[in-house]
């Protein structure tokens, strides 16, 4: 067992770089890690995996040897929480050893890097966060992102409560990380789709073999920048090449969705081989920013936050590959909005009016309806 840092010692300035690698494919993730280990004998790798029974294991590699291979006791049902709580003391102990110039953390397959990094980075003492990278199979990316398969069907789920689609898990990795490294055809439809989803400030490598330790550790992961990329209230359309027919719609309006028509047309708006993200609002809840997050025919709706003093807006960015879907989505978006005549009448007709949105947005409190200052 790797010893934990001794207590009551002053914490040195963080200097050991920490690179983080995630993927939907353990083989791809591990192949990148193997390349890093071969090129850098002073690198330690901490890897987490879930076995077929849903048990978490910790593996520590470095110096050409397996330093530790042990099960991790789940203190509670949240695997992600257990992994983070286990990783922190192990990482700090490795950073304390003079033999390691850098450390790489390999997340379990299908892990959401945003959840891990938001909790891990503020608690690092001897380490500084380098880049977070996702290794993606370009040849299967279109099917993975836009198909209707679930993690359970792929035997990749994190327990009984994990109902995520494969597309949701992969999009969460691609859209958050600092670097996307491809395996497969860099000019194929999958790579084209990834170009539409990634932000301009994210690095893209056409060949995962080009991932080097220097590349991962010379940079720095910024929680604010990465969080902005996935914030539904700050969504932007990035577009990309269309040689294989990939398209992106940037649907924007100052008008809210009509609550009844939204429920009527939501399926038209989100069904099919699509990746959609964004925010919207309802005249019955003008103080609430609502979130739209869809992949592969599954859509997650919820209250994202309060509008505050800013005027609410509606903006959905939707990417797909089937031409017929683009027209359907555009028309469904317009059908959900208040008409120009309804919008001209203002919000007064909606004051106190009930809606059927409680299952997704919760009870309509004063704060939810009119903003945080009304609570």
C-alpha cells in the first residue's frame, strides 16, 4: 500500500504536474498510458477500473513495474465519490516521492471528467493540474454519440442507477476536456462530427500516438474555462466541415417556449440522431433558466439556475447527420416558441398561470418563477 502523506507537515508549493486521461474504451485509454510510460520512466500512473461486478480497483504503475493492484472499498453507493476520495491521498503520496516527475490519472471508462476535476483540483496540494485528455474512436464516434445505445447495454454503466446513454457519456468527455485525441480515420464522418462538437480552444490530435507527456503536463487545466464549455447557459455553435453531411443549427430567440406547445413538440425537437445542448425559459417561470441536454434520442431537462437581473433568452445548438432532421428540428423549435402576437402581449397573461412542468423543473416557487431575489 502506498503510504499516505504524514500529517502536520507544511504543504509545499504545488509542482508535480498531473495529467488526466478519460475514454469510453479502456484499450484506447491504456494504449495512450502505455506510450507515456515507455517514453517517461519518471512517470507514475494511477488507474481506476470497474469490473463486471461493479467493484472498483486501483492500479498504480511506474518504473516498469506494478506498484499496487488493490480493490477499493466503496464507502457509499456513489462510485465517482469513492474514486475521488481514494485518489486524492494516493496522488499526494506519489507526488511526495522524489522519483516521480509527473503523474497521470486514468479515469474509469465512461467517467465524467467535469465531476472528477471540480472536486479534485481544489484539494490538490503537491500537484498542479495539467491537461485533461479524451481518447476517442473516430470510426465509432458517430454511432456512439448519436445512437440510442445505453451504457447498460454496453456493460459500461456505473451501477443500477446509471441510466446514461453512450452518447451522453461520450459527449460529456469530448465537450469538457482540453485535448481530444483520435484513433481511426481523422477524415471520416466521426471525426467530422467531433469537429462540430469541440470548442475552438480545445486541442485536437488526429493520432492518439501523438499524445506526449510534455504536451499534457506543459499546459494547465482551468476549471472556469472547461466549465464554460459545458455550461448550457453559455452554449455556442462551433460548426465544422460538412463533407460527410454533418450540420449544426444555432437556434436563438428572445422569446420563451410556450409550456403547452413545448410538451407537445418536445419529441420532435429532440428525437433522432442528434446532439443538442442549450437553455430556454417559460413565461410561467421567467426567473428560471432551463437546461436542454440531449444525445441519441434521450433528452435531459431541468432547472439550471436563476435568470437574475439579465433578460432570459432561448438558445439551442443542435448537431446531426441526417438532412431531414435539420428541417424537423428547426420547425419544432419555432412551434415551441411564443408567437410574435403572444410575445407582444407580454408576461402579464401568464402571471399565476399553472403549467405541467413540475416533473422536470420542480415546484414553481416564487424564486423559480421570478428569480432568486423573490424568494
